[in-house]
C-alpha cells in the first residue's frame, strides 16, 4: 500500500540547525586559494599523494608475501582510514566522513569476497556463450599509437576511468557544494560495492578471461572450483587475507571469478552520472559535454567485453544497478529537500531509506551552509536544482488550478440553484 504524505515535516528539528548564511570558505581569498583552502581538496590531495607513496613503496613486493610484510599492509590500510576518522570529530565534515567510512568498509568487504571468488572459479569450464564476445573478436594483448610504444589493451578501460575520475575532481572540486556531490557519490558507490559483494558469491561463473584458467588454483571439484570445506583451511584464509590487502593498497593483483556484476562499469557509470546530474543545465536537446562523458564511460564498459574481462551480462547489470541506485538516492534527496516522504515499502523506506538520507542530506547543528546562502542562477543550475524548482512550480500551479476549479464549480452550482 502506497502512502503519500506531502505534508511531512523534516524529522528531528532539535538536532538540525537553521540555514546558516555563513559560507564554508573565505570569500576574501582569491579563487584558487579558496579551492586549496577547502577541506575536501586537502583530503583528495592527501589520498593521491598517499596512493603514490604506497604504490612506490610496495612495487617490489612478491606475489606471496612473507609474514614480515603483513604488518606493512595493515599499517598502510590504517593510513587511509585515519584521516577519515579524524573528519568524524568535526561537525563540518562528519556526514561526509561517515559516508566515506561506509564506502571503505564496503570496499574491504567487496575485496574480501573477490579474494574468495578466486578459489570458487570453475577453471575447467569453458567460457559461456556471450553475444558481446561473438560480435567482437579477441584483440591483441598490446597495441601502439602511430607506431610508438607498447600498451596493454586490457588497461584501456582503467585508463579511461582514471581520466574520468581526474576530470571529475578538477571540474567539481571547486564547487561550493562539492561536499554534497562527493558525499552522494561515495554513498551510492559504497552501496553498489555492497550489492556486488553479495552477487559475486551467489553463483560462480567461469571467468571470461582465458588467462584465469591458468592462474586460479585447481580445486577439489571436477570443474576446478573449491568447495567451502576446502577453502576453510588456515593456509587458504591467509592467502585470501593477503590478496584482499593487496587489492586495497593498491598493488592490484589479478582477480578471477568475480563476474556478476562489473565493478569497473559501476565506477564509470557513477562518474558519468556525476556529470549528467551536476553539470550545468544547457538549453537545448543535446548537451555536448554530457554526451562526450557518456561516450567515454560506455567505451570503457565496452572494452571490458572486448578484452574478455567480463561477460555482456555483467556490464549490462552494472549499468542498470548504477542508474537505479543513483536515481533512487536522488529521488529520496529531493523528497528530503521538500520536507516530504513517499512510503512504498514501509519496512524499507520508513525505517531505513528516509532516516539514512535525511541524516546525509540535512545539515547538522553548527554545520555551515556549503552554498553560503547564495541563490543559483538558472543558467548555472544542474538537473538536481531544476528538478527541485520544477516540482515546486508544479505544486504551485496545481494549487492555483485547484482554487480556480473550485471557484468555477461554485459559480456553476449557484447558477443552477438560482434557476
């Protein structure tokens, strides 16, 4: 049963602050200094520097690390979590830090499940029939650009996604509402990783890559997979832990058996959805920038199929789940901004979704307003702003139309009664 309660008041007014007109940054600083002075810019800069140092320090670690190297892995992970925990103690960054911590926990869980899937891969089975694999022949392992260099074909998707990520940070990192965009992105992405952690282990498909038939170990089943009793040994759990930590650092070891659904496609789609939702509104049927971003994201997804990294089903499900979770979260965010609730499934919407989104979207007591109380011009609006304005205008027009209709019916009733 659907219950629409448009007059619902925002919850917990005692823990929420009124709109604060004080901007987060210092408006007297030059533009580039204001960007550098932003907390989120500092966190992202720390993350990139940290990743580069760790990759350099661990570039020569063997595939099977010794026991002395285990503390190095754990210490490296603590370096990533430490700044996140520090942000929880500040009211200005608490909501974003908790969302980032949620994404980190989901990432650890997904990588742990991916490491288990390494032993569940039925390596003796051939690739499943796939439409994408039938349409596109297997490419060469390396390619060159105008005869120069040798580049791995399987790394094309990674390079496109990395380029999209850097472009997204540089484009939206200077926005006054970058904290809101970043918080929504990492929460949606963490939720997708949590969903993928469930689907990867439910059904183990033979890996789409022919190389995985040689890389994964032979199990105790005729198809090459390990039973759960075979995995439940101290030596295998130790290897699973090391493999998980290697993915997190990232040394990025080869992963096999984690087919349904594609994590690379999730990342590409979420980055494209950031541009689609928050890039400025352009009057006209086509926004060239958004088209180029979507072409890049879909090219990255297509190369996963061409290079036999995933099946077409994995990519299609990833696109569907990414758009669904992204759209669902922003639908809840619009409801929270308008102070209303639409309850479809009571135990999910009423108890989980709305309380969670309300905490992430509504400012805490003492938290400064990111937008500084400045109204956004129409030519600078994005789809999220336009949706809010459109709903408010529609409700206002419906209200006026309702008043006119009632007056028309009243006049009609008076004329008929006077006859």
